[in-house]
């Protein structure tokens, strides 16, 4: 029978957190972070040590609640500022990752760390299938019920236009798949749960907020597009929590879903 981890406090105001019924400790002067998602035999920077402690090597100032709120407000303002900002999403994602690295000394809090590859592929496939199924079944149903259509005209004339489709695909695989997942899942959800806690109510609120921001960010698709992408944002945010902050799976799923969607627009199925 495995020996239970010690439940002493770690650090000055570190705290014991229960995650999937496994107690773990954080040696930090601020909020908590999730445990490693790999097997017990997998060791590394982001793995729990034998004493159950995950040391924090960052700037404690950035783990204070007012500073976290300022970080969220800054990223939101940059994303939605009514001015032209080149590579806005990638720039915002880069700043978010830099902030996390200075805060924690690693990128594990947003989910960029080693995960079990089988779990990663399983979640990638599941989220991808959900997104494609929702697009093929849920979207037409919503359009029929509401008597309107998602507006894809803002992406340009893609039907039979190979060059435009490839350009949009390049954007989707970088700015959308990587940038949006870092921001709307990794950074937003991490900061929100660091502020409000890891309880069920706090997680539900974080999922709803992330989905809302994700939907609003796609306003170019019209109000039905905001609703559609907002629902998908809820699915992705739920998966981030459920799969122990595995951002790699969501990046790949996002890339696959967008690749499928752009292919359908190129073939004239959407739009």
C-alpha cells in the first residue's frame, strides 16, 4: 500500500490542494498550480518530488491577486483594442507566456509541459471529433432554428481559391491554434483559477468566462458565429481542466478542426 503524502504546509503560505483526490503541496507565496499529469515514474522540472512538493521559481509579485487582475485586463485590452495591431493574437500570446515564465519560472501552469502521449492523442481525437461533429450537425441545426447563417465572408473568397485557403490555413495553424489556445485556455483559465480558487464553482465560472471571451473574439462571424465558437470554447476549457491542463492536446485539436473547416470552405461546403 502506497504511503500517503505528508500534509504539512509548504512554504510561508503554501497550501494543500486536492486534485482528483490526490493531495499535493506547493512551495509558493501565492496561488496553487496543478500536479504533473504524467505517470509517477516520470521525473522532470514539472514532476512532483517524492515529498509531494512542487517548488515555485518565479517572481512572487506576479502571483498577487491585484497583479493577476492587471495582467488579465492588459491582455484583454490588447486583444480587443479598436486599433490595428499586427499579429495581435500571437503578440498577446507571446506576452502571456513571458508573464507566466516570469511568474512561475516555467510554462507548466498553462499546460505546456510533458504529458502522457497516449492521453494527449486520446484527448486530441475526442475534442477534434466533438468540434467536427458540432460543425456538421449542430451548426446547420442552429442556422435552421434561428433562420440565419454564420458569416464567413470576413475570411475572403475561399471557394476554389487555393492561395487564399493556404494563407488562411497558415494563420489558423499559428495564430489560432497556438495563440488562441495559449490565451483563452492556458493563460485565462490559469489566472482565473489562481484568483478565485480551484473549487468547482470557480472552475465553472472560469469555463464560462473563457468561452464568452473566445466567442466574442470571433465577432467577425456575426452573432451566430459568436454563439457557435463560444460553445466550442466551453468544450475546450472543460477539456483543459479535465485533462489536467494538457494544452498540447487542445492546440492539436484546434489545428485539426480549423484545417477541416478551411478545407470545407475551399470546397464550397461552408459560407
